[in-house]
C-alpha cells in the first residue's frame, strides 16, 4: 500500500536528511507536557530543555511549538474537564501559559539557553504584513541564539481566527521561519497501518511519500479526550509542511533522547517526505499562487544581472514604481518595453520604493531614515518567468 518497493531505503535517507538540516521546528503535544490531574510534567520539560539546548549547542537553530497551556491552567483552577465556554477555556489558557513559560524559563536557564515567548493567531499568519513582522521577529531571535517557544494566542483568538491545533500551527511556523524539518512529538510512535491500541497486528509505517486520502484514512478515529487533534491534525500538518517543501517526522516524545537520535539519522517514527524542494515550492507559490499587486520597471542592467547572473534586485535598477503595494506583496518585474520577465516579493512598500528607486543600497537609510534590507527583492523571493 504505502511501502512500495521503489521507495528509497529509509535508514539511508534519514542520515542524509539529518545531514542537511540546519533549522528545525519541534512540536510537543499537551499529553506529553501536562495532565489535568498533575498539571505540567516537570520531568518531561526538564528533559526537553536539556535536549533542545544540546541541539542549539551543536549549531542547530531550533524553535519549539509547545501546547500544554490549557491543561496547566485547568489544573491550577482545579477543573477536571475542558471548560465548555470559550472565555473559560481562554482564561485557563491565560493562567497556564504564564505557568508554562515560567517552567520553561527555569529549565532552559540551567543550560544557559535563553528563550522567548511567541504567541500567534491565524490572523498573524494569513495577513502578509503580520506574517513578515512575525518572520522578522523570529529571524532576529534566532540570530541572537534565543529559542522561540511558540503557542497559539488562545486568550485573544476567537474560534474563526484560530489555527485550532498546534499540529497545524507548527506546520505554518515551519513555513514562517523557513525551517528544514518539522518534528512532531506525541505519545504515539508514528503512523500505524491500524490503530495500535485496538489492533495487535498494526505496524508502524516508517516512510510516507505523500499524504493521500488513503493515508488520511489510517488516522480516522484515533483521538483521545485530552489532545486537540489526534493523528488527523498531525497528518494535516505533515501534508502542509510537504507542500512547503519541508519533511516531517512524527514520533513519540517518550523515546529517550529522541531529538538527538533523530538528528543522528536514527530511523524513528514516520518520516513524511517533502513534495519538492523548499525553494522550488516557494518559487512556485510566488509565480502562480500570488496575484501581483504592482509593477517595477527595471533598467536593462538590472534585467541582465537578474536573468543571467542570478542576482537579487537592488533599488539602483528600478526606473519606475507602479501600483500601491505593501512590503511582502508580490509584484511583477517588467523591462523598459513593459514586458514582464520575473515576479517576486518586495521588501519595501511602494511609497518607500518611490523614494529609493535609482539609488545605491548605501543610501537607503539616509533617504528613509531606516533600512530593512539591501535588496528590494531577494533572490530567493524572485522567480524568472
Ligand atoms: N494551544 C493549546 C494549549 O496550549 C493547545 C492546542 C493543541 O494542543 O493543539 O493548551
């Protein structure tokens, strides 16, 4: 069914895969981190802090997507069941989130690893402007070697603005920070051919090359009362990450030193392959999924270096700016005859570009009073048509 013969050997793939990873997102589910009866599981958090700090020390950039706030808050409030109303759930999350961060702070401090809290909503990820703000903040934190601990902003997100579960949130974070790998740690070893709690013959599937409807069927019904999504949302997350060009490993957070072993290439859990390379996926998205919000008329010199030398677009090559776009929007690059030859995501607002067009990068800060980037469109955000 899934394990067709023409698939590459997973053990070899894992080593190769691990060797190519620099930035990874690790998602840890509520069931591992907390319980209603005992609140936060300090031992698990201590161990997580040890492993994640270790990865940072080895040179990986790691982001953590952590659940557990609502369960921790419920325990503080003495509730044994998830509150029925949204405000009550939000209140529990608010109480639990600060407790959760406090425990993380204490645990990471022992390893001299600084952490930061980042709370996101669906709105932050679907608005291009806020997406870029969030991305810049995460990039800056990583450049300071600070580990971002991300959760959904449960206290402000009303139902329709929610991602809804941290599995899907972790896939979106993977795209936001352009990570190379998503690891989802849960209390099950990976994807099985049947529900392992109900069927003794169920076996673990080590490799999935594409999340098809057949694969999704394997997850139906596997959900318990405390987790938000069960295997279904994990598969959705793996499918999303694959479409962004990022592989996912779903495995058990109860395996000793699980993250270290994954990064050593050990074959744990289920590996979901990416559909195409991350850059290819991104470029495909820029070229075909986004509607251009304006046009930049470029001189022949800029056109030449973009097409023939693989360079980014700098302000000096821009002759005219058309349209009213924001930083992060897609724009068309046209030559002096008006022919479109490339598309990309701009780093500056149309009005800012109007002021810096034709100028050298060294002059950007003097003209605008600030500078986000040297490039108006970075090469990785630029697609030739
Ligand atoms: N944001 C929720 C919390 O911290 C968890 C959502 C999830 O586990 O998917 O309680």
